[in-house]
């Protein structure tokens, strides 16, 4: 991991967490599929970056720009249909059919599929407000962003909706391979290191990566 300075803040960009997402049957599909990555927001020392880390910095810079107001748009809300909490293929069948997919259709995901993916990743699954994935010390440090053709959107798990942060299409900046620019959905996980108290910077990176792994596994 390396750092770069963005809007007077230091941002750590982790290597991409690639989650190849399958259809419920686990078979190759011509349906649009998402990609995912992790960025860690924290203090640190500015360093030289590899090409992959530079791309991570570009995507992360766009997110931080939206948070600070630079390049942001008047807030636009996209309501999502209720997630389907029943059905699907048995776990053993999904495991048996697991494979990597690197071919992505360029058409948008149906709203129901987008809703199901985001809820499965880090949605609210009980009245207490707890999530579908576990998290460090019961402190929620991860935000999930959806990079779509029509902009960058922050997932609000409590309201189960998307809030637009940028109108720019930043999908091509979320990875080093060409197909990420045309995949209809790229998921970006942003960890707020400032919420992780009383631990070292290296531990923040570790626990943020673990929490991201839980979310990516659900997706």
C-alpha cells in the first residue's frame, strides 16, 4: 500500500480486492457483472506509487473530491427495490460451480439485481441495524460506492438506496485492466481509518482489508 495527498488529506490505496461475481447459478452469464476494490482513508506518508496504486489513487481521489464538494453534484437519490431475502441456489451447488469470470456485458444491471448485490454485501438484515457482513469491533468503517456509467453513487444501507456523489464515469479508473471501464458496475470499498481508534496504522490496514473481504465474499 502507498499514499498520495488528495485535497490536503492523506489517502492510502490498497491493492484491488477483485470479487468476480456470478449469477445465482454460478455459471458464466452474459448478464452484466460488477468488479470491486478497496481504498483506505487514513493518515500516512506520501510515497512513490506503482501504476496499479496510481489508478487506485485516481478512483479514491474522485471519492474524496465528492466528499469535499469538489466535482460533486446536487444530491440525487436512486431508490432501490426491496432486496430478495429468500430463494437462490443452495450453498453447496454455488461452491461446486464457482469459477472466475473476466467477460462482462456492457448493459446496465437490472435494478433488482443491483439491489440484491448491495444488500448482500453490506445491507441491514435486522431491526438493530446490524449488517449482512461482520465488522471490526462492531464499528462500521466501510462505505460501499457503486461506480456506474451515470456516475459514482454511495450506498446507504439504512435507507437501502443510492446517493449520487459524482456525475462523471470513473469506472476506467478503478482498475488496471481494460474491461473495468465497460463493466456496468464496479464496487469500491472505502475504509475510514479515523474511526479505528487505539490501533496502529498497519492494523488499520489489516482490519479494513478483512472487513472488505467479508463484504466481497457476500457479493
